[in-house]
C-alpha cells in the first residue's frame, strides 16, 4: 500500500449529460480563505474544498451545461478569484469574502439577539466557533468590518434582547475578548464612563504615592 497519497473531502456527485468524457472542472485556485476552488469547465457549479474541515461542496449559481466555460483563473490582490473565459462571454468572479458576508448577514437577521450565533460551534469543526473559523480564514480586521456592516443597529439589538451587543458577546461562554472590546467601542458613553473611572483610579493611585513619599520624607 502506498501511503504517500489519499483522498480528501466527501464524495461529489457529478454527471455530464452530454458526454461522460468531458472534464468537469478547470485548474485549482487557492482562495484568500485557504480553500481551493475549481471553476466549472463543463460542470454546472464551482467546486470548493475546505482543507480546515475536509469538506467538499458545490457552490455558486447553476452555470448550465455549456462546455469549456472557464478553464483556469487566479486570485487577485482584492481577494477575488477571476476566471478566464474560454467558451463564455464574461470573466467569472468568485468572491470568498462576499460568500461569507452573505451567510453572516442572514444569520444576523435571523438571530440578532445572539449576534448571528457567531459564538456557536461551527458545523464542520465543533471545537471552533463560527467566529474562530472566520478569523482563521479572513483575518480579524476583515471579520470585524463584516460584523459592523452586517449587524443590525445597536438600538434594534437592544430592543430585541434588552442587552447591548458587547453584553451579549460577554455573556457567551466561547466569546472572544477582542470582539467584546470592539463592540464596546460602539457605545461611546460606556467607553467614556470606563475611561473616566480609569483616570479616577489612576489619580487616586498617584495621590496615594505622593502621600506615601511625603510621609517618608518626614
């Protein structure tokens, strides 16, 4: 047995209606999310493999059974995969970040009181939360920006849950401290109160130090 190779992902059902010898997908392309994408050459859908979860899936719209659509592509600096048209009239754009943003927006609309369930275990890797998975794939800065864009207004969240977003995050067992602080900054008067308390404590501490020094001099 040769252990230098194996199989990855789950089984994908692919049938070609017109010719069983036609190639389903074009060349592999590495996305910014660490997943591998294959553009549909004769297949109907984009093929995606997630090495983090070892899951294979068909994503995107149904592009039909036209032959030789997009043979290859590359990831541009903007994070979008651009696929070269062969027997198609337009360049195919695959945007992994937009795909995640769409999913996040739907979750936020369905569960604003739980911040879109972002601290729930991910389906593919239960030891990681959905937030952890997103940060692993896209980086913390981009995920924070997406959360700001997709999250309902603070007043709406408070109206549903009677809690501010940072309070919801802080109450979650698997929450992330950096995200709690990020959400806290969305409520200026809370931040002002914390800063005022911090300055007051610092001022008291300095007064005590000065008093102690003065006593020692005596």
